[in-house]
C-alpha cells in the first residue's frame, strides 16, 4: 500500500485517468462523527454531497454504510468489510480497500466517469488518504463532541477553491466548502 493506487497499473489497464477523490466534512477539532452519525445537520452540504457523488461509484466503510442504512441511489455503492456475510442488497462488497478501489475504477470506466468517491468514515479516510488525488472538504467552523476523528494533514495540498457559508438553523453551523488537489496533480 506504499505506492499510490493510481500508479499500480489500474489506470493503464483502463487507458484513462480515474481520479480518487475523498468527500469529507470535518469540525475544527477533527471530529467527523458521533454515535455513528454526523454531529451536525447542514442541508446545503448534503445537497453538495449529492451533486458531487451522483453517477459515480462511492466507497465507504461498513459502519458508514450501516449509518446511512440503505444504498444511495444512482451511484454504485461499494462497502468495505472483512465480514463475507454482510449481504446487504444493492451494494457491492469488498474485503479490503484496494479491492474496493479497483472495483470502483472498473465501475467508473464502465459508466464513463473519471472519478471515484471515498465517502468515509474515519477508518476508510485514514487508509485512503495516501491514494487520494482530490479532497472535497467541508470545514465546519465549530468544535463538536464526537467519537470518530480524521487527522488530516494538508501540507503540500493545493487549495483550488473555497466558498464560505453562513450558519443556518440551529445545528447547521458556519462552514466552508473547499476543494484541494494532491501535490502530484
Ligand atoms: N463527516 C463526514 O464526512 C463523515 C463521512 C462518513 C462517515 N462519517 C462518520 O464516521 C463514523 C464511522 O466511521 P468509522 O471509522 O467508525 O467506520 P467506517 O470507516 O465507516 O467503517 C469501518 C469498518 O469498515 C471495515 N473496514 C475498514 N478498513 C477495512 C479494511 N482495510 N479491510 C476490510 N474492511 C475494512 C470494517 O468493517 P467490518 O467490521 O464489517 O469488517 C470496519 O469495522 C460515523 O460516525 C459516521 O457518521 C462522517
């Protein structure tokens, strides 16, 4: 796993570049989840997530899949789990992250899209970061109590856009939607 995934031959196999992107919402103190859920409710960010991921394969950990509770429509849902008997309907199961990325690339190629989306949670982000070309990061400008964290070191990443949004209803804090490109891009 030391080499970046896209250098492992899969891109050559498909004859096209498929970007590995991560979609993350993260509080100031690194919290991304609490009790299996998001600690905030930011409707515009859920719309942003939908817009980013629709039509593309999404890769997630088993706990994130269970927290969503159903396959997200119009996207191939790839769930990473060591449990061979997960058995949910409507999802593709992968037994490790690299298999999940390979399945996602194959799906992207078939669908004619050039990006696969890693959508969490903490365990999957921490393993996937070395493979990522882009991060779509929502910086939530508050601190939250939580039990799932993502320790994100952005040194070397290039910020290509940033849009700040004001707080909405209670539970929907001020946040910024940021796009970052990996040093190699
Ligand atoms: N803020 C955000 O943007 C965001 C996004 C997504 C999720 N979240 C939050 O994050 C939390 C969930 O994160 P989490 O870290 O607890 O769980 P997770 O990453 O969603 O899932 C962990 C599970 O994935 C499987 N897994 C992980 N690495 C694996 C590997 N290398 N090979 C095979 N299977 C592997 C294991 O499943 P098995 O135990 O079945 O083997 C493991 O228990 C929730 O609170 C959720 O709401 C936040």
